[in-house]
């Protein structure tokens, strides 16, 4: 098992970063070149914000939905780490995550200008302070497990830590984030 600061782990982090940034650039270009940013019913439209502002939701139901979604993803990725395609799955996930972020940020800037960036930052706060390191930690372990091709007990512990962090992030996303977004949207 490689040490946390080893060159091998740093190379894997760099590869994940390259795939993420490539996806980000592709997401930006997709919206600029092929997207329809002028569609009034799209995400980031005034219609969307007016409905969100007055939406009533159950934090517990939202938490259940978020945990089902996030933990299903982590479980799928973790299971892929037990196969020979695990490292490729991790890289494709990084590409997709970057593409999604690039697409959403670009759409926000085109629709709302600099306020769109603020909206995106608030919509990711505080849960992504937990999600980002959790997913990075988990993805690195999945990537390594896929390349080792042999079972290792650390992999189960890494999954447990990642899942626990995702649960904490889900709680923040369900209870704290909607209040922040509503407060921001009431001022827009």
C-alpha cells in the first residue's frame, strides 16, 4: 500500500485533476457553442428562481433523496473498484463531474452574470466542503484498488469513511443549504 504522500498517489491525483479540468472545459464549450442559454424554462431562469423561493420542502424527505442518490453513486463506484475497469470508471466520473460543473457555471454566468457565480458557490455551500474531500479520498482508493487487483481491508475502511462523510454532507445539503439559497434568492 502506498503512503498518502507518495509519488504514485500524487500522479493519480494529477490524472484525476486533468480529467476533471478537461470535463470542465468541455462543459464550458458545450454551453457556449451548442447550448441554448436563452431558453426561459431552463435552470437559472427567473421562472426557476421564483418557484424555488416559495417552494416548501421536507428536510427529512430531501435528506432521504440525497442520501439515496449520493450513496448509490459511491456504492457503484466502490463496486467498480473491485473490477479491472474501476480506474477507468473513476476517470470517467471525474470527466463527468468537471463537465457538469463547467456547464452549470457557464450557464449561470451567461444568465446572471457575476451573480451566477455567487449563486453557484452558495448552492454548493457548505456540503461541498465535505463532499469534495470525501469523493477525492474515495476515488483515489477506488482507483488504487482497481489497479492492485487484490483484496485489501483498507478498501472497506475507505468506503466506510467516504460513506460517513457523504452522510454528513447530505445532512448539510438537506438542512443548511436550502436556508442559504432561500436567503440569497429573496434578495435577488
